[in-house]
C-alpha cells in the first residue's frame, strides 16, 4: 500500500514537472510568426547571410540627465551599428534629461517570446516594435499610446503615406485616427529574373513597364527550363516560389481575395478568380516549370536561385543587398513585375510589409520615447545608411519619401548604391500606378495568420496531383473559416 | 497534541536546530512554490480562459470551453497520434541498447572509446544534431539517399518530405539520439549482476539464451523500467526536432507533436489560454501513463535482493 502511494506521488511529481516544463519550452530555431509585426525579413529565413546576434545583446549609452529609456528591438548585427549610432546621438542631444538608453537587441525568432513575457509581466520597454496586425489589440488593451502629439506634423508627413495609414487607429478601424507607430521600414515583395539565363536562352528581358501576362510568363518559363548537363534530368527551371510567400503575388495579380471586405468570411470555394489563379500556379509545377515538390524539400527555391538554377524568383526590398553582392549571387539580375492574370485589374500585385516603432502606454517619458521612435524612423543620416546611400548596402528603402525619390534614386542611377536598375518596379508597387499595386496581406488585418496556414501548407498536395484545385478549395474552406472565427473572437476579446 | 508535548520538552539547542531544519526545508519548498506550483496553478487557470497575453485573463474566463474545443480539434488529435507513433522508437532503442551494452560488457578492446562515441549524441545540442540530421535525410543531397543511390542506382525515399517517411525518419533520429544513455544505463545494470548467478546457471547447464532470459533480462528490469518511464515522458514532450527538421510540422502536419501544436497555438497564434489547456491535458496524460507504469511495475520489475 505504502509503495503504491509512493508510486503515485512520484508519478504526480514527475508529470507535474513535465507540465512546468511544457509551459516554458523555448527554442532557438526559427518560428515563423507572420503576425509578429508582419516583418518581411522572416519570409526568407535563409536569405540573411549576415550573422544574427546569438540571443540578446544590450548596449547602454549614458548622459548626465536623470531618466532611463529602454529600447527593445530585433535586427541584424550590421543594422544594429547604424541604430546604435542614432541612439548615441539622441542621448547627446538630450543629455540634460537622459541618463541612459538601454538598447536591447534580440533575434527575430526570440522577439515574440520575449515580448509575450514582457506583456504578461506588465514590464514593457519604452520603445518596441508593433506590426500593423497588432496595433488594434495593443491600443484596445491599453499597451501603447498615440505619438502624434509629441512629434511635429512635418516629420509625420515626411514618411510614406502607407505607413502613416497602417499605424493609425481610431478605436474602431485602422487607417484613421491617432498615429501609434513610426515605421522601421516599408518593404515589398517584388520579382526578379536572372539576366544571364535570359542571355543564354536568347530571350528578350522582361519589360519593367509592362509585366507579363500569365500566358507570356509560362511561355518564357518554358524556354528557361532545361536539362543543361544532358543527364536526362531538368536542372534549370523557369521559376520557383515558396507557397507561403511567393504564391500570393501570383494569385493577387488575378484579383484574388481570400476574405470578404470586412474580413469575417473566408471565400475560397465560390471564387472563380482564385480557382483560375491557383490552377495556373500549381500547373507551373505540374508542367515541370518549377522544381518538383520533392526537389523543393531537398533544396529550397532561394538556394537554387542563388545557384543560378532559377529564371525568376521573388526579391524583397531586404534581399537587394545580398543579390547585389557577387559573393552571394554571382549573376546579373534585374527586377520585374509578377505575372498578371486575365481576371484581375490588369495590374501586377504584390504584398507589402512593415514593422513600426511604438511607445509603451506606461512609459514615464512619453515625450522622449516618442521622439526617439521618430528619430529611429526618420533620421536622415540613419535612413541614408539603411537604404545604402552612405553604406553601399541597401537593406530597405528610405522611410522618408523625398529622400527615397530624390537622393536614393539618384544614388541608384549613379551606381553609388548597388541596386537593380529597374528600381522603378518597386516604386511602382508603392505608388499603385497603372501597372503595379501593392497592399498589406489580409493576414495583416486579422488577429493571427493561422486561418491562412491550411491553405498555403496544403497547396503542395495539388502540385503532387493528390487532389484537384476544386476539391482542395472545398476541403480547406471550413477549416480556414473556423480558424478565422477563432481569430475574430480573440480580436474582440481584447476589448473586454 | 503529541507534537505539542514533544515541543515543550525540547532543549534550547534542539529548538535552534529545529529552526535551522525549517530553513533548510524552506529553500526547496519556496523554490517549488515559486517555480512549479505557481506556474502550474496559473496554467490551469489560464487554460479556462481566452487569454491572449494581451487581453485580461480574468475578463475572458470561458470555463471548460477550451477543453471541449480540444476534444473536437482534429489537428490536436493528429499531433497526439503522431506523438504516440514516435514512441515505437522506445522499445527499439531498448533492444538496441541491451544488445550493444551486452556486447560492450564482454570486455572487448576499445570499450571506452565506443561508449564515448555512443554517448556523444546524448550530450550534443539537440538543435545542432537536428540540423545535421536534416541533411542526412535530405532528399537529393542526403547521406542516406547518397548511399541508397550508390547501391541501387535509384533515388531513395523523401525522408522528411513524405507524410509517412517523415515519421520513420523522426523515429530513427530519436533512437540514435537516445541510444547512448540506454547503453550506459544497461551497461551499469549488467555490471551490477553478480557473476555467481551465471556460474551457477552454467553448472546447471544453461545456454546463453536461458541465461539471458532468466538472469540478465529480469535483473535488468529496474533499468528497463527507468528507461521506459523517462522515455515515455520525454516522448510526450518531443518538440525541438520537429521544429528544426520540418517546415510547419511536416507535410500535411504529419510530423507535428502535441508540444509542437501547443507551441504553435500559444506563441505563433497568440492563444495562450488554449495552449495552456493543451499543456494541462498533456500533463494529465503523462500523469496517468506514469502512474500506470508505476503500478504495473510489481508484475515485472525484479531487484537483486
């Protein structure tokens, strides 16, 4: 009897320790978290050649004042130097008030977890990141505060219109009301082609003024797909797309929307534009114009693109510096638009991403924190550095519109910033002109991106021929809807 | 009452000692309350809410709502099924562990080097070896398929990209990773078995199989029991290898485990309440399985005395 009691107690102790263990499970591996500030960098985990700092690092700059600010961000090591300099300047400019700015930087993977811990503990940094998707909840729950009253109008007006809109919230909808964040960046997911492969195949380059139609694109891909070494196996493909990120621009360019206008209903079954576009997209693989699903699991499209095996590949604004570096990508390349479907508005569409600096509602120094956020976002020298004007490596476009269209474009033209010469493709997407348009993804407007997961993670079954497009859409809709319902419920729970 | 009487008779020194004793007990007790009891109670409360980490936990209590939802959550059950399937690796690891330990126990030369080699995976970073094995399993460039192609001239299976093969791959990996510690434990167990048992058996004319079945196996049962318990608990908690070696839980979520699902819910999708409910269910399952194991041990676990 005694032994059994002991056994039970031991079992209890063991499983209890397991529970505690579960609650704190952490990992240092990439966790795709599309909601985490819709940060574009995560779309290409392997795309970051620069070493990320291991874990957090904290730097402190001290002045003679009384006050301490805590800044918590994620970025790459070479970016950190740029921002560290801005923070040092800020401390000097306000040295009468500020004692120190604690600048804590972690990896993107760890950021979410640490922020969750901070939120739960009620111990928020003074300045931290917020993504467009999170603004509403953060405001509703009283975690962040409006910045417009602390920063002059001219500064706010100097940034991209899009980033002024997506960080505004009036208590019921995004896009109007007070401004809650300054952009760290505004990026877009453009398309690129390997010029050397075009030269070899004797095909004229894509026209940056006029993106291909679906049909033209497939035709060019056919010409670029070949067995180069003659071993009977294709080793060069027209295009490669990651289903999670590279599929949607092709679908959007056929007018596809996954949700209704108020983002409450999933509409994928009775959606002829989606059926058409998804059929086109999966046929690219079925017709052998992309690596097969199996080949894709062996080596992702990004790596194959870097190896010169792929004609067309996605190029985020954050990828440009890497693609311009001959050690990373020893080929000539340029930008072009995603192919345009027959049932859209005739323009090439893609998605944008952004993450912004916001200020905690509980900060003791809202004025200073807001000004620091504005400086990190809009300091001209800082923007010259991150856009490559002064450093030669462009990891983003300048946040300041005048700087982007003026000095930055000039620097691209003169070759001062190594950049693809068709930079106007990116500007076109931002401008929403006659040929190009870009918008945030629908997942950026919902509480989380879980509802989209069954879609992108299941598309490979169509490519493999295991299910038809129609059946897939029928099968996936209820699951997407129930996850969306859950997201809406959680979104609303925030206002309780 | 009795306690009170004892206390009154205590000398000053005994009192002082008692105070010290309480202090010594307090250290682990406070630690337990802070780092175990409090989080557990918190997790249980959170599991009854729609807590997101952002909203107020108390304002969003839904009772057993999360638990009822989990019962109908196909993804949860798929992950649970996969977690259980992965446990096929436990008996495989045990059998291999005993065999190799017996081999090493014969006093072969290089025993220490071999033991060290088998143990290296156990002390290696799980993340690092998972990345390594992702390459071993790679469809086009992996070690396994390289050997397979050299031998057969055909392309090997898609170890991590096929819904069924990915489970096999994970089991292979887990067996490899855990083998070192079972070998060490079995080796210690073997060395604890008195030589005279075997000598007596030999005199009685027992063959090697009879010796194994009637002496080695029963006397190793405490070790087997220990490995079984720890492996099953560990088996329910598999997470890192899934996270590292597969993309989004593998093709059609075929590689995802319960803890992976929990992590995804809580930290990727911001459903801390739901994630807590999954954790509580997992803890209850582990408790039940461990309790069954302990109760069942009377039937098969033998000790030398």
